[in-house]
């Protein structure tokens, strides 16, 4: 929900894992999956979160001077030049409004995600999607479903890693290590970063670059003159929070010279969804409403 929101100039909340029920939702990975709201404003996110959770407590805007956000350096590396400039301008606006922006020394988020993210998702997808197709009497098996996938990169992933008997299926030992060893390390890194830095959230570009044309970007995309994998590049900054199960909110911060939206994300401690929404409400007031993206 955060990536499409960032690319379309709206807001989105990925809640703490298990905050919302997943009953009836088409799965990919049961220990990572969650639905989440996308909306025009943070107030609408708050309303939707209240409806889903039945938590009707007021969420009041936090004064900017009471907000402390941490910058994780590795999430600002290899970013589209214009995106990075606009994100840094957004951080300057926050500082000018009184928000405390802290440069952190913490690192390892991306490395731990690389060791756990895909092994968990791809291993669980085989069982979870197959069970879903059977439970809801779809009349389809997982191989039959995979045969109908139109997106070349997604079909490659399913044929290579997910369908039963796939040539590069994730071994049980790799999955067990990712779930029982690596993910807890990632979750501890988040918890320690928030506690040691006395942070409300960490802040970073939601995606390393704006939206790219669909045609020609199925497998690779141009990032600062270099062709890089499309899917892995767009999820690079958001995936660690997904694996760790912490809440994240993407906010539109600016439009590029070509009229494409750029998003800033804040990730908070596990279970801090309502507090994170309060912070997002304050940041939204500082950034203001963006014009519609080009072509809208």
C-alpha cells in the first residue's frame, strides 16, 4: 500500500502485523501479509483504522517540536537524484517547522532484509496460496494459477521459486534460519534504534525513484543511468519494515519536474500505529496538499 501511494501522491498505512484480520484475503506470506488503507489524507487513514479496529480514541496532532525522527543513512543511498533532492528539501521543511531530525549510525536494515525477506515470502507462498485456492473452492491449482500470470517478472518468480517442484524452491533450512534467526535480529535492530535514539519514527524515501512507464519496465528500470531490477528496487526501502512487522506510513512530499509524486515514509515501533498516525498528521500539515500528479 505504501509504494502505490507514494507513486500516486496519496497517503497509506501499513499497520503493525496482525493489527487487521486477514480472513478472506488472498495470501502471499502469512507471517508478512497485511491489508492496509490508502487515502487522500491522514485523517481518512485514521478514520479507516478506527473502523477496522473499533478503536475510536481521538488522534490529535503532535506539536512539531515534540517529534523526533531518525534518518537511516543506508536508505538514502543510490536514490534517484531528483528524488533525493526533493526528499532532503522535505526534511529541511520539517526542521524549519521544529521537528528534530537525527542522523543515525544504525545500519543493517537492508542486509538483514536481504537475508530474510524473499526466503520467507517465497517459501510461505507455496503453501499459503495453494491452501487458499483449495479452501475457497477456486477450481485452480497453484501451477494452473501460475500459468496464467501475465507479468513476466512475477511469472518468473512463481515458476522459479513458488510452484511445487520449482527448480530454486527455498529449502526448509533457509526458511527456518530466516524466520527464527534473521528476522528476530531485524526486529531487534528496529526496537533498539527507536529506544536508543528516543525516536518517534525513522524517516526515509518510500521508493528510490518515481513511477516509471509500464512499457519497458517489467523487469528493469533506469536508476541514475543504470538498469536495475524493477521489483527489488521499488521495494528496497519498504521491505525491511514489512519483514519486521512494524507500522509504516507514506506521505506525499513533492512533485518532480515531470509532475510525478515523491513519497516520504515514517516507520514506528511495533504497535505504535495510532501514535504514528498522530505524527503523520503533523507532518501532513507541514508539507501541505500537493497538486495532482501529471496526467490526472
